[in-house]
């Protein structure tokens, strides 16, 4: 038997919202391309908070805070993580590129790079585009992306839930960048 004791919340030394906003972030923006589920959006906020993501860009039909369904899974992260809304993902991507971001869509394409093999570089600003639950990243966004990355999968399904995909990719980028 283990002698591990669960830590109390007070022992976790979590940042306040003010401390989070003042923290050094990883140079990653999350771009949500027409995400239908407010719970998925909330989950991405929560993951982005945990991994010190710079900002979330919400596009198209993606819901925006404040919203009780986003809050249900974000658990307050929608107040700590900066966010911005754009009518279209193409508009957002064009602006991000002009601001020096490398645009990477998470999508299965003819030239996508396996996430395991992808090595993000220190000092590069990344905008990671995650697509709609049914259609993925829109083709017009894939067309203007710098690269596409795909998460390897080995079962009968060909995709992960968007919140799961964001968790996998953000953790991967975080650990590789922070090495």
C-alpha cells in the first residue's frame, strides 16, 4: 500500500488570476475554428490556463464567455486566459501571421507531420488551429497554414474530441518548449 496523501487545495500553491495574468506564458495561441460545443471550449480554456497559454482565439460559431456552459468546464479559466473573437478563422489567421505567428493546423492532410516527430522551436510564436467537431479545420484555413500536424492514432476511429486533441498537443508543445 502507498503512503501517499492527497494534497489539500491550499497546498497546491495555485496562482491567483492576477498572478496568472502577470506570469510568463508560452508563445502559443489556441485558435478554435467553429467549435460547436461550449463544454469543449470550456475545457480548452481550462487546459490553456494549466499550461500558461498566451491567448485563445474564438472564431465563427464558437461561443464566447461569459456563458454558463463554458464556465461549467472552464471552472473560472475563462477569466484568467485572455481571449479574442473573430468572425472567421481566415481573418484571425491572416492577422496572426502579420503579427509573426507560425500557423499550425491540427488536421490529417496529405503532408501532415506526426506530432511525435514535430519539434517546436524556442523563440517561435505558434498559433495552433483546432477544428470543428465534425468537419475539422476548414480547408481554406488549412490552405493558408504554414504546417499541419496530426496526432497519431491506432484504433478504429480517425479523430479525437477537440478538447482531448488540445490537451495532447498543448502538453506536447509545452514539454518540448520548456525543456
